[in-house]
């Protein structure tokens, strides 16, 4: 069954929501040290993707309204989901 989405960004957001329970379960199984490594790697990946987004804005491009940047917007949202999952689980362990 093929799903249709309004944009690549919406597809990536849906993917992030769909995989989050599986991702969170995998993260829960990690030791705290490995979870910190995952958090750091995901933070670094998000910073890289967000840097691409911010560079476009600094260059005078509004990527949020341009169709050719939907993939980048979607990747940014997907990586944000993954980063948030790791941060949430790590925060719950450190409380």
C-alpha cells in the first residue's frame, strides 16, 4: 500500500513519529554510556543538518517556502525526532 504525503517534509515527520517507539525501545536497552554516545552523535548530526538550513537562510534563501528544500526540511525534522528520543531517555535516567 503506497501512502501519499503532501510533501517530503510531512513524509519525514510521519516517519519520525512511526519509528520513535522502536527507536526509543532500542535506546532504552543501551547502557547509559552508550546512550550518551547516541545522544552526542544525534546532536552532531542535527547540528550539521540545521547548519545547512541556517546557511541557506543566511544566504537570503527562505527554505521553508521553497519546494526544492522539502527534503532538507524533512531530514531536519526526522533527525530532530531521533535527537529528542535520545535526550528524553537520557534525561529520564538522570532525574
